[in-house]
C-alpha cells in the first residue's frame, strides 16, 4: 500500500504533462497579478481625475455621469456584450453552464480587456462602482482562456478549477488579501469545493496576490487602525451594526435583485436611455452630497477608518448611487461602494455610542453592511480585518458578521450574487446554444 502510494506520488511529481500544466497556471497567475495591479492603478487614476474635475469644474462634473454612462452602455451593447455588471454573477453563472460556446461569451480575453477599460471609464464618469468584482471577472476570464492552449485543462473538473482559481486570485490581487481570496472562492463562488484541486487554487491565489503586492507595494486597502475593543465592552455596537447593517444590506440586495429582474426587458430595448436616466440620478445625488457619492467611496471610507467624518446622510446617498450605477447596465462592482456605505453607517451609529472608539464602530459598520449585502460573513470580516490591519478586532468583527448574515437572510433569502447569476443564466441561456462540452 505504502509503495503504491509512493510510486503514484512520484509519477505525479515527475510527470512532464503535469509540470506543463503547473507552469502555465503559475505563469498565468503572475500575469493576472500584473494585470490586477494595472487595473488598480488605472481605476485609482480615473477616480482621482473625476474628483479633480469636480473640484475644478463642478458643472462639467455634474454633466458627465449621464453622458459617460450612456457612452459606456452603447460601447457595452455594441462591441463588448458579456462585460456588463459586477462580474461575480457572470463568473458564478459560468460555473453552471454546460456549453463552452456560452461560457466563452462571458469568459474571454476580449471580455477581460473590456471589463478593465469600461470600469475605468465608469469611474472617470463619476459612477458609484468598484473594480473588485470586475477583477474577479477578469481573473476567471484569463484562466478560463487557457483551455484553448492546453487540452489537459478542458475537463469539467479543471474548467471549474480555472474559473474558481481565477476569481479567487482576482479578489486576492484586488484587495491585497490572499486569505480573503481563498475564502471567497469557497464561501461564495463554489457550493461544492473540490478539496483535490485546492492546491491549484492556493498557489494561484498566492502568486497573483504576491505579484500585485510587488507592483503596488505593501499597503492596507483602507489604511491602518490601531483601535481595539473587546467583545464584552462592545456588545451594544456589535448588535447595532449587525442588525442595522444586515437590514440595510439585505434591503440593498433585494432592491438590486428585483430591480435587475424588472428592468431587464427595458434595458435590452433602451440601454442608452436607461443609462442616461441613471446618470442623471447620480448627478443629483452627487449634488445633494457635495460630491461624496461619486466614485468608489474609497477616500470616504479610508477617512472614516482614520477617525475623520462625512455627512450623516452619506451612507444613504451612496447606497442609492450604487443602485443607480448598477441598474444602468454598465460594468462595475459593488464591493468598494458597499464598504464605504458600511463605514458611513458605522460613523452614524458611533454618534450614539460615545464610550466606544469611533474607528472601531466604523469597522463594525463595514462588516455589518458588507455581510448584509453579500451574505458571506467569513469573507466579510477577513477582508475588513486584512484591509485595515485590525486583527485585534477579530471577535467583534465575527459576531457582527454573523448577526448581519442572519438579519439579511430574513430580508433577502437568496444571496445577491447567486440570485443575479440566476437572472443572468435565465437571460442568456437558449436551447439552440446548449452544446455540451
């Protein structure tokens, strides 16, 4: 028995074909890390340019969202179908597709390039979107495209591994949080994770994250927080952020799911008109919030984690701006905007709890609302803990995430990405396209 196991292991280690697959996957993971770093820099630059325009020429900045979103909607429909939306529902939907023809329409190098370009254009137009979900789409597209060059990667199991590993590596590189990437792949993107393929996923995620880190430098996404509070003394804040974040996040998710279903027919018939109307809403919300709702919300969240302040209405304006941006049909994610909404919510709740450190409540608000939106509690507290370098807040973050998940599930029984993936599958699946792999 031992000898058979020894010889089998030896054959695997010395197999030329397996080493070819490993080298291609590892090289692709490094390439993905470089692409994710470029995407991060391009998005940050585009976001900064729009905010600079808002400071220098506010009238032009208010006019840009309807014009910019209309242009992006036209480009998406005319040249880059498959690149719309967050990207995570598309990657999840691809896991369930049985046709290579269908998967190739949503996972391809062309779609990956379009996702980067159009997301940056969205940020340049003031849309309330993030690059994290799109980076998942980019990662899944790049690794899935390897099937064209490697026959060994065309099996059903390896196809799932490529999509999962690419998506997880995208999260790892986007947030500079390798652990969160691994957990996200298991907790959200796959309901039937194959332990036999875990090594492929782990190495891919780590390589992509390390590559992005080497380009962007060591940093924490929302800065560094030194606040620490014990669960026993922060239980009021934990309950408040968990319940409020779960409720508001669940309502946000339900709004997106219902809105996406209701608007689907009109979006197909009148994509530019709807994008223009959503852009007008963005401009109005930007005017009401003094420009705080434009873009990712990264600066506002980082400011709050560092002890700064925003208007009390910010989280509600930002929530509405994110809904308008998503329903416009343009490419763009909801991760970063959701974290900024959560930070604003935590800042509002902190006003009623002066005995608890402000930054600590902000982080609890981020975890509570983000969990309420995506219903992946482990991913949520790991992302916030890694992004703010606040490991001392572990227990309060976990408790908040679990409460928020329970409350959100009452409001929105189906997790948002699963529901949106089902909507996407229903919209794109046609009997004549069902050509099995």
